[in-house]
């Protein structure tokens, strides 16, 4: 018998936001004695093996396979293991079954920036609302996401609990390394991430030949060639480095040595790279929209991401003003210390306990 099932079918070995959340949240739920559904055994956990080819690493095929598995296999496991509650770190659960669920909703970006014929838009428009309406309760990562869930899906705010995320402060910490001459962007290359405006802002920065722009995130042939052509047209191709996916153990060094993290995203459910950079003591330039001000407080230079001149001005300020660099470095570390996976996990466990 397993009163609580935790579904980790989304986890894989090159973690991005959702996998990072899932990997960090379940250790703090052990007091609930859950059964963990995962491809690989997890030390100290009751483990039930499931297929490992249902993650973002397998793209759309993995996503579809996970949805089919969730509907047919997971619902059977729920009854087989005599579960009372399912917790999913993504908004997925068996539909039209007696399975009781609590799910995590990270963002509604697929609805804010819909793409014609995109499976993710269909998923967010038709599948996710059914899961959320059916769920016993919904956890999300920010007030901004909570408002989106309520507004887009007509769900009562009383059914939604925002619980901020955190970062691994043993990994993402101030290393006191010398700053190098590059600005850093960390994340995917989708258009809503606004990398095209970042390239334009960097090109407009005075004396930009003295600096580089490093773009770190998974390679994506849908968008990267266009961004590379833009850099060429702007005359900054030799200064723009596409690093693709940076291994987890190398990422803190890359962050620590940057002049600043520049994160001009048009919308975020939370904005984990911003928190990671602040924990490293790296100054942050970030969008003033959505959840990002919830994460940064007063510890970053917030800009209108639609205004190239604002991004350029912020980059030039941090390139030339050592005092502002030092102030933001200290303020960022202090702000980041207010977030922890222990707090996130304890708040999540409290919600789950109420429904067990």
C-alpha cells in the first residue's frame, strides 16, 4: 500500500526547469512515505520502476508516450498500489478516473504565446484545463502563474497555492572568481525568451567590441540559425557565442565570471536562471514582467523587455560601473538566500498532507 504516489516520469539526465524542480522537491516529501515512480531507483525511497523514454529528451514522441502512459498505465498503478493521492510535478494526471491528484503548474506560456498547429498549444488549451479542474488542489510557482491559471481556465484562486521555487545553493554560490568580458543569457531560444532583442541591445552598446555575449541553452535548430543570421547582420557574430547546453557542474563557473546575466524574457512562470545568478553573486538584468519581479525584489536592474534601449542602457551601466556591480552582487546573494528547496518542500508537503 502506498498512500502517496509521486510521478517522476518527466525526469531525465539533462535537467531544465521542470526536471530541476522534480529532482529537488521529492527529497523533502520523504516524511510522507511516498512511492516514487521513476525510471531509476532513488536512494532512500520506495521505488516503482517505469519506462525512461517519456521525458523532454525524447521530444514530442516522449511527451505523447507519457500522456498515453499517464492515462492508461498510471491509473492502473494508482489502484494496484492502493494509493490515496497522486502528486505530479507537471499538470498531468489520469482523466475521468477516480484518481485523486495534486499537480504543479509551471506556466501558461503556450497560451500567452500560442503557435499555430503546435502540440504544446493544443496540450495547454484542451488537456491541461481538464487536469486542473479535476485536481484536488493546484500548486504553482508564483503569483503571476496563479493569476494566469485563474484567468485563463476560470479556476477559483482558493484552489491554487503559489509556492516559490529555489536553487541548489551548494552548487550555485559565490566563487569569488574574476569577472570576464562577457554578458550571459541562460535559457531556451524560443521567441518569447526575447533573445532577438538581446542581440539588438548588445549590438547597440557603446564599445561592444570590447565584450562578448554568451548564449547558453539547449541547441534548437528551429530558432538558432535565425539568431545566428541576426548576429551576422548586426556585425556581432564573432562576439556572440552559442554555448548550447552547459553541463550542470560547469554552469556555476560560467555564471560567476559573467559581467551580468541578461534575461529579457517576455514571460516566465518563475525564472530559475535569475535566482541561480543572484545566488552566484552575478548582477542581473531582467524583465519587469510576470513573475520575475517576485524573484528579484530590488536586487536586479529591471527593464522593459520590449525596449531595446533599456536593455542596452542596463548592460552599459554594468559594464562601466563597478559600484553598481558590487551593490547588485551583494543584494542578489541576500535575496537568493531567502529561497530554499527546504522551504519549497515543506510548504508542498503541508499541502499534500492536507489531502492524504
